[in-house]
């Protein structure tokens, strides 16, 4: 019988072992390309068992070592952490398979280095998900930044290097200037870096200082991509498409919004935010980010750039859900981590498949190409419906809970913002399959998409539908998260 502590170790160590072993397998291409998906399977197995434990009312904990009294590197799985952990580990399986198809299809250089750092990023993301305190979270938050830098700059040309500089400047700069001081402030104020389901600041932090502490956290979590700290995300689109999928669906931005949500719920606490009103300004910032980046997405002709701005907008839903200080809204935010991940990874898989199979990156060049890639564009259509929030797609659940949360918190204008955003989602996402299927073909292209890219795309597309009918386990985790 495997203990729950060993399942935690299995989940977080599997990608680390893949990272360490990959360079030693560079002479055996089959083993090198297989170890990633296999590691994903083991990691997912552990994450599933951890989730079952959390659903049974347990809170699995493991302490790695103590730095000083009260300062430890430890893992303590919260319901929200269980959600992020199962999303990151499960989608890694398909991202790893897809990456092999993409890297082979484009005959990319330095594939061994790519796969090693890809696994390192997953390891960091899972450690963030299972962090038992703010110190552990901060350490692996930074490891995630540095492990993804070689992926952003993979092509090693001047454009990639410039994008890497933007990436590191914003993410490392925001962490050092704001996130680390905010964590120190919490330590000085409360005497602990442990997190609690009901927050740890009530009765210890004067409410008049709460908005300022929250502001430091918000602008310290650059990975959440709120305006004005969002420009690193479009810049990072120079990376290979599997990296884009990693950034947008599996690890980086999800680590950002997970960190944002865990700070709002487990450091400040929903009730504390509601009583003090310290997150009202954040509601406005999230709404501004949500609408403005949707408008920008409409005007982008590059497919990956449009999806990048779409991601920034969709991430704001999660921040908004936490800022509303409502149980329903917090549930909607947590569910959106799941539903958006399944939908957005599918959209980026499609973008990569089109690029590899047809060498097309511009939306204006997709006219009439639907018959050449029917399953690929069908997957894009279905995943888009989930992002938009149309039943029976999984994304409809998170938007429903967010709207219920807006009503519960008496922020009715937020419902209007969500409706406007949804209309813009329809416009900038549905244009792609509409061009592919209902316009005249501009040019004939011999399309060849590797099966290792098609199969993961169709499976993740199927997840967007499955989530609508089998959302219950995730919904139960969100109920535990808000203490219901």
C-alpha cells in the first residue's frame, strides 16, 4: 500500500527525473522521446490519488526540510492545489506527446535540451501547486521562471533573445520588487508563512493597509499577466508552439493565476476581503484587462498572437473571481483553471498543427483550408465553444459560477463585462473555423500533419466536452476550497 506522502513524491519527482535523465538519453531518440509521456502518466497517477485523498477530507502534508524555526520547504495539498496539480500533470502527458510530433515535424535543433527544460517547468509548476507555505511557493515560482527561459529562447535568434529579455525582466523584476517584499510583510505581521483556508490576516493586519499589501502581491505575480505586466506573454510567442501550450495551459500562466487565487483565498481570505473591501480596485483592473486585451485580440492576424491576447483576457476571469470575494466567484475562478486549460491547450495544439502541416501562421491565409484539415479545425471550433462558455462544453460551468458570484457580491456591472467579453470571444475565435470552412480557398497546400500532433489535439478537444458532464469532482474540490 503506497502512502499518500509517497504519492506526493511520485507526482513532483517524476518530471524532475525526466529532466535529469533526458540528456543521458540523447543517443537513443526513442527512449528520450518516450520518457516524457511516461513520466506524465506516473505524475498523473500520483495527482489522482492525492485528489482522492483531498476529496475524502484529508490534507496530505510532507515536510522536506527545515531552514530555520518556522521556515520550512514543505508541501501541504489544499483543494485548490489538488485542482492545479491534476491539471498540470494530466495535460503534461498530451503536451509531451504533441511536443515530440512538433519537434520532429519541424526538425528543430536542440531537442534534448528542449525536452529536459520542458519537464523541469512541469516539476516547478507541480511544486507550486502543492506548496505548503509562501516560502516554498516563492522558491518554485522563481524556478519556473528560470526553467522556461531556455524554452522561450529556444530558436537562439535575435528575436528570441529579445523576447527572453522581456520575459525575464518582467517576471523576475516583479517578483523581487513586489512579491518577495509582500511575503516578508506577511511574515512580519503574522509570524508565519503558512496558509489557511480562511486566510491568515484577519485580526493581525490593519484593514487600512490591506489594499497596499494586496497591490504588492498583484503586481508581484507577473505570471498572472494583468495590465501593465502582460507584455511578456505576447513576446514569448516566438517560442515553439509546444512552449506556447506550456505557457498558456499547463504551467506558467496557470501558476500565476493559481498563485493569485491562493493569495486571495488562503492568505487574505474571502471573508476578510469582503469585510474590508480591499479587493475592489482589483475588480476594476481585472475588468479593464479582460476587455482591452479582447479588443487587441480581434485585430491580430497572427494566430498565436491572437490566442496569446485571448489568454490574457481569460486569465483575468480567474483574478476577477478571487477579487469578487464571493464563494461562488471563487469556485468559478478555480473551475476556470480547469476548463480554460483544456480549451486553450487544444487551440494552441491546433495552431501548431497548422504551422507544421501547412506552414501557415496568419489567420488571413486560412481561407478555404477546412477541407484540408477538417479534424483540426473541428477541434478548434469545439475548444472555442468551451472558451466562449457554450453548453455542453466545460467552459460554461466556470462562467456560470462567475456570474453567480457577481450577483452574490452585488457587482452587476461585472455581468455586463462578462457578456461583452463573451461576444468578443465569439468574434475573434469563430473567425478561424469560419474562414476555413466558409470562404474560398486562396491557395492549394499539401498538408502533412504528424499523427503525434493530431491525436493529442483530438483527445484534449474531447476533454472540453467531458468536463461539462463530469465536472462534479472539481466542483466538490471548489466546495472544500470555500469551506462548504
